[in-house]
């Protein structure tokens, strides 16, 4: 059974809502709140508030609203992959869109069943949409009748039932609230036309979410609108923390967010955490709190046409990847208009939960990996223990872990507790995992003890080096991609194939650090793809003072991979860094690269 994590604030430990105090008054009189400045608080303030959130690592996003009635389709067409945007991209008139509320029946909604499914998956908190861009409120707001209790056949306070179920089952309750609105029948205008008139309404509803529902997180969105200013965001942040000092707020309340990458600009106030959307940062971000929000299929809201479900393995590895880089994973579900969670979502939640039952220790309360990029998987850290997630099983059952022990290490499988033997070698330790049962999603080892991390890629037993996309250091706009179709890496074992992509600018570089090399010449083999209309870019490949040039030849497409050997490169004894850089401006892109293999080609000395 997945255990509860220790929570650090009294409000989270209580079964009842805290005294709403000032929040109740602020619903109708937000101007009476004497706002304090919380934007310059000491690090201790942040650390105390964020501790439960950092320990949790895994939350569930819920997108529910009148858009679910349309299911992503309007007049026989799908205006946009994301169903919750249908009013905007479908150009649905406001009067017509509002009629969806009368069909949002929620007749199958069971708050306890939702929360129990979420808890069984191993998630520790939820973020639920209380008002999306369409302006409809999924809570019984005193400030508008355009809400779930007064405008739908359900006739009850959906949000109160859900928040109560969360407290009953030990799940932390958080809420999403959109800054922008496309429609507001109560006010008779949208905020873009009258921000001054909108702000008291917004503040009053935020006070309701705090005082009436006890939200612990406010997750904003829609801050990209030109009428919303950074000063507005700071004011709202200070207002919220005046009402509830321990509340956590995402960076989409100010103007600090840098696009979908989600992190905050260094010279701007980014509230409490960054919000990468549909992506995970390439590396860990020490000292920064962030949360990657990602869908199970393509849409956030319910889309009846969208059957592009990610596999359970992908979802679990996204969770692992975010934790290994020090972030949280916010996985979305989009319930149907009758209040049921789609069956494919429930199935995946249950499967994630079965994996978490065995391996939760390696996720909760962990920090980012102390290792560099591991060619076979990921790792997290908790005290003197590193948790090693094995994605790609070595053919001979021997796993190279790049660490030089300081004393003895203990190495055990989390599932079953079997001790894993190992031996010390020049590149680290070689663990014998051949007798362990393989988990199709990720097998987890717990390694306890101290040692010196070896940064770089060590040679394989045959003296070759396999430099794959996952272990590359990328600069500029170059990114790691996981294409929909996968194959096998050149000479790799059981490998989930990723590639290096978006290599589009001349200054961008791709590099690999390798260690324990024997001096000599090595044959380069590059597994790459390049569409015909952009081929021909010359690439400089350098190691120390030695270099060679590769002119990229076309393949049939960006997904058609082939192997080329541009020549030999000399490695020095010990540590080396091999760097790829375009020698001229590419037409569109340089190439996609899945792997580079180095094979000794002359006697070493």
C-alpha cells in the first residue's frame, strides 16, 4: 500500500477547513483587505511552505467544464486538438456555448470514487479547474449564477463535494483559475475590455476558493493576455498570501513565465514554482521548484475523438524523469460531461498505482539525481541513498554504475528486496542484475552509501563507446525528442529510442563526455536522419586538437535513419569530450541524431 507522506502545515493535517477569517469578508469586499508584500520573503519562508509539495512529486490535473459536452467537436469538425479551447477556435457564439451548461449533467459523478482512483495511483494532490477560459465556474460562487450549482442539471456544489472527498481520503486539494475569460454573462463584459471592473470579481472568487473550499494551491493560467500586467500578478499574489500565508501559487500569475518551457525569467518574480507544459526540462534545475503538466492523450478537456493515449510505461517514465530532475509531475485527466473519468484514464491510473505500490520510496521525498545522464535510465536521491531506475536492460545482465565507492555500498532491488552483487572496475561498479525480475516500466535499485560520481560515459566491455541521445549535453535550441515510432539503436540493448532534434542554428552544439578511454583512433558511426530539403550542412566533429568534418547527406525523411561513418577521430588517454557543431548555417535543420558509436580502429597505446 502507498503510504501517506508527512505534511508540514497544520491546515493540511486537519480534517476540517481552517477558519476562513479574512477570506469570507474578501468575497464581497476585496478592497477591505490590507495587502502585505510577500514578494521579498526570506528563503526559509519558501522552504517551509513548499516542503509538502516537494515531497509529493506527483499530482493529478483535472479539466472539467461545459466544453466536455461538446467533446472537442463543433458542426462535425474538430477545431483544435485541445477540447477546452473549442469556444475560441471553433468561434462558437457565447449565447450558443452557454447552452452546454444545461447538458453538463454530472449524473455519474462520484467524488469519493475520483479521489480513491487518484490516491490509488500514488498521486498526493490534485489541481482542478474551477474557471477555465470560457468563464464558467465549477463551484457555487456567490458572485455569478453562471456556475455548476445554478446553471446545470446537477444542481449541487461540485467543488465542495470534491474538496471534502480530498480531505476525507488524505489528498491535498488545489485549484486552477484562469486569468482570462472569453465570456462573463454576470459582468456583461470580458476582462480584456474592463480590467478595473473585473479585478474585484476575480479577487472575490479567489477569496471563495480559499475560505469556502480551503484550496492549498492556486494554479493560474491565461496570463499571456496583453491587458494583464506583471504588477497585476504581484498584487494578486500578495492578496492571496495575505488571505492565506501558506498558500502556494504558480508562476502563471505574473509575466515571468518563458513560454511553454515554463520556467521563470531570472530577473522577474515568478511566484512559487515554474510550469513546463507538455515537456520536461533536459536537465535538473538546482534551487528551482517546477512542475511539468502533461496530458494522457493530446487534449486537456474531454475529447471524444482523441484516442491517442500514452502508454503506461510513458507515463511512469515521465514521473521518474521529472523526479530525477527535481520536479513534480502533474498528470491530466479530462472527465466526461456525465462526471465519469474515461476508462483509458482509469486503467492507466491503476497501472501507475501498481508500479508505485512497489517503488514509491524512490519517488516521494526525493531530490534530483546526483549522477549525470545515465545511458540506461534515471536516478533520484534521498540522503545517502540513490534510487536507480533501469529502463534499458543490458544484454549480459551487467549494469555499469558510474560511481567510485568510498567504503562499501549496499545495492538492493526495491521490488522484493534482493541484494544485488557488484564488483569494482575502472569505470565505476559493475552490478550483476541478471537474476532480478524485469519490470516493463522501470526496475528500481536502491544504492546506499557514499562514493564519488564519475561524470561521463565509460567504455563497454568490448572497448566501444555508445553515445546515445539521452546522454548528450545540448546547447541552444537543441532538444531531446521521443518520436511516435521507435526502433533500435545501433548496437544497443533493449532501448527506448529517443533522438536529438531541433538542431537548427549554427552556434548550437551537441557534446558527450567520455572517460576511461584508451589512447588511439576510433571509428565514428552516426545513426542519423535528415530530410532531403535541408541536407548538406557541414558539421565539425572535434575532440581536443583533433577534428574531422561530416557533410550531412539526405535520408528519406526526418524519421528515416541510417548509419554513416565520416572517418576516424583520436581520443586521449582518460577523459575526452566530443563536440558536434554546424560549420555553416543550416537551411532548416542540421540532422536528427539517435546515437554515435566509437570503435577502436588502431592499436591503443
